[in-house]
């Protein structure tokens, strides 16, 4: 048996240098493109995350017209939902607790609006803007406020609708801080 002899031809030095130089240039080019697109993504993603955080902070309970009445606002996946919980003021429902869910609601930045479903011939329409209140911490009433215009519609037995409009400030209820207060 004859031994197998292979000849290895050396790669020319110029070819090695050209390939190495090409790899360096391609790597540098893709690296800088990735950095630029990463920076661009970070710039565009940050405001979106801030907007979502601001919307999430809006969620909660707010004061309504009288002591004991409230508005529950929930923001999930960019959608606004909620209800008004209030005392009835007609002869048929006086001082009974009534829940009126939103039939339409929207949020755009810090502006919100909603219309409630009618209950016993009364419904509400509200449009306002969320801002930071005077309270120093979220566990105090009024940390967030929603200032706007409330329209109250009342329909009588003969289907005649009357409307009252007023400026209203909804103040956030204190947040539950039990989760923050863990035993040490």
C-alpha cells in the first residue's frame, strides 16, 4: 500500500489580508448600523413607555359630586373603562347607591372623556384633563386630579331631556400602600 500524499498549497498573504480587512469593514459597518437603529429605537420607545406609564397612573378611584360617591377609572391596553357610583336623587331611588357604567370612553394623552349608561333616566357626560394634584404622595387624596366639564342629563316621564353643565374637579382617592409597608 502506498501512503497518500497530499500537497497543501499555502494561501497567499495578500488574500489573507484582503479577507481580514473585508471582515473588519463589514463588522464595523453592521455594528454602527445596529448602534444607530438601537439608539433610534430607544428614542422612540421611551416616550411610548412614558405615555403608557402616565395612562396607567390615571387608573383608580376619584371623588364625584357628593361625599361617598366616586368614579372608577381603569386604563388597560390604551383603552379607558369605568363607572360612576352615586346616590340616586329621584323620589324612586333617593339615597340608593347606583352604578352607571361607561357606554363610551376615550383617552388621548392626558385628556379623557366618558359617557355613562342611563340609570333611572339620568346619565353623565364628562371631558377633562388629568394633572398632578396638590397632595405630596399617592397615599393622600388629590395626588392626581381630573379637571373638566360634567354634563348631567335627566329624562322625565314624558321623555323630555334636560341638561345641567358644571365645572368639576375629580380628586384621586388615596392609593393602597399596604404593599409598600412590609415588616422589617
